[in-house]
């Protein structure tokens, strides 16, 4: 069988390390670059003038003038069942869950409804250049079946799981420790490692899981050591106070999870806004990761994530849109909010670090950097083409930029889904913006 070769030409950027640590050595940039994909995997990147003569004449080059190719964006925390309730007004976390989230999630007992929402959700991800996401389902196994079925059809690398929730929520959304274990186990056996799909054991957060259920989550991680753990941590001060009441024997919020063996290299905790030094140290020791969700944290008034503190302790960090408390599927907009959060903390989030967090940083947080996150030879060829002329304002502003970092910053501050010209999955075009 002959090889399938795709060649895409534009400016090209990817990261090989964290720019906060290695500076300009952290990335490769080709002002006129060529990405060559063979059978869905990265084969070569480099200057277009050097690589074009090496291509067989039969290969068509997809040329995107005035555009930038980057690895596909990686969203390390998002809720697909909340797609239909994004931009719901006026509450902080716990009241917001009761008023909007739980009622919306009750409908996912119906697999046809779940499939319909999953289709809209995945369309939005691709339209925004997101090619991998760590995704919450609902308590219903049907929600996960529907999501994975849709993701599999699109050949996407996605991670998802059924919510485990046995208290502190409406009766219609509760399972039991044993039922959550049995249902999660069946879903793992059905979906984990099927094509590009991966499973995450998903207790919603410690408030809605008893000690018995968290122990079952830990049991699943022991029995299936290559699955993920995905939950929430220290998002909101009222949440943290309730945790103290519910788990009086725990030293702190993170310790609740730690006592149940839920920390590790495949454990991702969303938010981590209010963490002390000891908790940061423990996350780093166990190689656990945090999802930085600035848009959601601002929207719910939860607080300001301390990225510099996480860098100090060496905690892995990826970016999360956290839709539906997050107000956009766009990781460009999320990076813009991340910059603003850092400003409020008296810190600076550089444009290069931003794009690192949305690509290789996210891949490292998900322990998937051997497969995705940059254009190293042999990586899965998921990538996004960003349009430097997406809007009149972006086009005008970029005419006044002087270097790459400034161009990236403009994209994070002024960009959104309109800036995505195309999204490719395994080297194949999966989304293309309609020409106006």
C-alpha cells in the first residue's frame, strides 16, 4: 500500500521545551515553513525552500499565505454536557452547580441527547483549533458512550470519563460507590485505548464523593494503571470550607485525594487556585498536573491562579477552557484571560509560554508528550492553521508588529475561533473556515 503524504506550507512554530526554562532554545520557528505528514504522522518540518525540492511532484502542497501552523491546541479541562448552558448568569461555584449544571446534566440519561450535544461540542473544538481534550461526562454511562462514539468517528485523541457522584447532589444524578466502580470498569474495558481514545476515572470533586467512592476510584487506578484521574481541586473558598467539614481527618483538600491514592503522573486536577506550598510540593512529588482555567475562574469569581508558584515548585500545568463556566471554547481567548490573571497576580505570562502551555505543556500535563504536542518526527499530526488576517483589526495590528512574540500576543488578545483557518487531524483536513 502506498504512503499517504500531506504537505502544508505557512509560517511554522512548535516547542521542544518550556520557554520559561530554556528561553529561545525552547522552540523552532520557520517564517516560511513546510510540514510533511506521512500516514498521519509527522515526517519532516523545515524551511519550505529546502524541503519543497525533495517532495515528489505528485504531492499537492496546501499553502496558507499569511498564516501560522502550530500543533493542535490541547484543552486539559472541559465539560461537554455543559455546552448548552455556557454563559449562564450570576452565581459562584456551588450555587451555579445547583442552579444550572445539575439540571442540565439530568438530560444525559438519554443517549440520543448526549450524542447530539457531543456532536456540537466536537464541532466547536475543531472550529477553535482544539484537537485533544480531557473531558467530563455526566454520571450516566450513556454520556460517555455517546461522546466516545462521536470522537472515534472523527479519529480524535480524546480522554473522557463517567462522573462518580454519590452525595451532595440531586437524587437523579447520584450513583453508589459500587455502581460507579462497575460502570467505570465496563467503560474502561469498552473504550480505553480504542483507536485514539483514553479513559479518565472521574470523581466530580471530593464534595460529591464519599470516602467509599473515592476508595473505589483509587481501586480502578490500581487495576488499570494507564487510565487517567480527572477531578477538581481548590477552586473556590466556600468549596474548601465544605471540604474541611466533610473530611475532618484530612490535612487539606489535596490530602483527601492523596489518602485514596489518586495522585500520580496521569492525574489532572482542575483549578488549584488556592493551594499552599505543601500542596504544590506534593503535586510536584507525585508528578500530578493542574489545569489552569482562567476564564472560568474569572467568570465564577473563584480567584487567581498562581502560575509562577507552580513553576517554582515544578508542577505540570496545562490550559483548560472549563466550558461551561468558561465562556469560550477558544484556547486563544483562554490564553488572553490567562495573561490578565497573571497581571492581577503581579506576574507576566509571555506569549511564547502561552503557546507552549496550549501545546507541548498541555501534552506533558496529560502525559501524552510522546504522541502529541509538537512536530517531532513520528508524532501524531494534529495541527491548527491560524490566520494572520482573520479580522480587519488583527490584520491591521499585525502590520505593526516587529517579532514573533508580538504576533503571538496579538493572537491571544484579539483572536478567537475566527482566527482558525483550518484544523487537521492525523494530517487530514477536519475543519476549514468558510470564506466570506
